[in-house]
């Protein structure tokens, strides 16, 4: 048997082991494949980080191109290991603070363009020519505005436009989620078909 | 301006003239937050946040775990450092404090290695604030795997083996949303899910007892703490939403009267 055929057998056994969860919940077969998956993912992550991050940064950038500034980043990252040193845990907070600050800054820098694009994309003509398109645009406009009303947390919405608007927004959200549920479930079914193809076509050769 | 244009614009210098309008909106947001926070500091009234059932149910979920003598499972989601994770970690702090007060075991699973020390620090601090530093067990804060589906498989196993009575999934979730929510449901957990991913949130709606939809996640820390300062930031966000809502109405009326809103879009794209 070829290596490829062995790989299909291994994939099939792994798929069946994972699906055994559906029949018997947590069981030794599922636990074995779960640990194999977590272990192999961790091993892959370590090798990937060494090959694609640590070695290129040290060999190519620091030694090769003389980018010695990278050492500061490395030191900052390594400070996180102080969380294991009793009495010196506070040093690890420097790295944590940097990560949290970086995340906040990155989000702030890139979010406004996305929001504004969403706003300008909502500028639509309610008299679009034919009835169906106009109706669609009016519905779109109402859903956008009412959903915004739903997500206003500190406005009083016990009566009037805000009451009915936010209720309509909530129903509109549920309709949208129902529609998304259907389409994503179909996508998941295609994934299952892919797994069945591995079992019945590639491994057992029962279908062509 | 779209993301690609913004990226190009950012390479042109410290101040990108192409992003002037975006900058103005950020300044308005900052100014609004500043003014509202000043009001909160001065003790002036701040409108309360409307009732969010999913957040009200957190105490109930932990209480149920305590009564049943079972642990609580918490995950701050799949994302790395960003808004959803911060919201998830803020809620984790509250959950850890309640769990410490009730003497209930709290299992936290994280996907990102860099999130693990932060989550551990938050839980440790919460136990300290609750006056139970001895009850903190670092082994209950678990980094599982950086790979999406190995994390999912491992959490599935943890839920089945340790049988938590409450499963709290507060953050950003992708294709694993349904798998984890279904596993929690199968194990008989009371489940609270929160997600900002519109392509996956419906799975939480069908499989969880309570779901925080989108932005409700970001109001969580203010809602739970009842801190006027944090509530002030939610008020500021609401003001921005009203501003954007008015802008959408103006743009739509403009497009309906003039046939299109290109002139306004051009103005906002500067």
C-alpha cells in the first residue's frame, strides 16, 4: 500500500474516532484522538514558530541585516516568563500591558474606517425604480435604523418610536440569524460530505 | 475609506490627510467619552443600561453550579487581543469573583498562548479581591491549543469529563460555536453565550439558555460592575450610534432625493 493510502486509512480512523463522541460522549477512542490532535497541533505550532519566526528573525534579520532593534522585542516577550518566578511576577505584567495596549491601539486605528464604510454603504435610494427593488431598499433602511435602536443600551425604550423600533430591530435580527443558520448549516453539510468522501471513496473505494 | 486604502494611507506619514473625516469621528468619540466621564465623576446622573437577561443569568448559573457541587467552565473566546477578548476578560473577572465567593471551582480554557498569563492574572486577582487567595488553583486556567479545532476537541473532552454545571462562552467565536454549545447542552450545563460574529451567533441562540448578541458583549463589564464610569462609556457609545443613525437617515434621504449620495460619500471619504 502506498503512503497516500495509509494516510487515508489514518484519516478515516480519526474521523470515526471523533464521531464516536456523538454515540457515546467522552470515550477512550475519542480521548485518544483528542489528545493526539492537541499534541500534534502543539508540536506543529512549536516547529512552525521556530522555523518561521525565531530562526528567520535571528538569522536573517538580526545577524543578516543587522536589525538589532528586534532584540528589544525579544526581551520584552521573554519577560512574560517572570510569571513563573515567585516574588517577581510583576515583571511579566510589563509584557501583558504591552500586548493589551497594542491590541487596543490596533483596534482603534483600524475600526473607524470600517464603521464609516458601513455607514456610507447604507446610503441607498428608496425610490429605486421598480417596486421590488424599492421595497427591498426601504426594508433594508428600516432594518438598519431599527437594529441601531435595539443596540442603544441607555435610551428609554418603553414607548413610542424607540419601543416599536427596537422591537422591530430584534425581530429583524432573528430573521437574519435564521437565514444565516440555514446557509451555514448547508456549508457544514458539505464538510460532512467531504469526510464521507474520504471514508467511502478514498479509503474503501465504494464510490467513484 | 476601506481597510486597504487605510493601510496605504497609513504609510504616508503620521497624519494621513486621506483619513481626516475618520480622525474627526475619533475625536468626537473621545470628546463624548471625556464629557460623559466628567459627568459621572461629578456625580451627575448617568442613564442606566437596559436589562440584559444573559448577564443577569451569570449569578444564577454560578449559583446552580455551587448547589450541584460542579465546576463552572468559562472561555473568553477565540480571538487574540482585541475588543471581544477585553470584554470577555472583563466578564471573567466578575465570574471569578463570584465563583471565589461561592467557593465554586472555575475552569478557564484559552486558545491563545499570550492570553493565558493575562487570564491567570485576572482570576488570581479576583480571588484575592474576594478574600479567597488560597482557593485559586493555577491548574484550572488552561491553555489548550492555538489551533482552532484541537482547542474545540479538547474543550469538548473537558466538558464531558469534568461535567460543569455552567458553561460560559463570552467572546468571539467561529465555526466551533455550535460544537461547543451542543457539547455543553449535552452535558446538561446552563449556558450563556456571547458572540459578535454574525455568521455564528445563531448557533448560540439555539443551543444556549441565554445569548448576548453582538454589542451586548461590550456593555457587559459596565452592566455587571454598575460602575458609573464604565456606564459612562456605554452612554458615549450610544451617543455615537445616534450620530451614525442620523447620518444614515440624512444619507438615505439625500440618495432618495438626488438619486445617489455620491457627493456626501465623497465628503465623508476625505
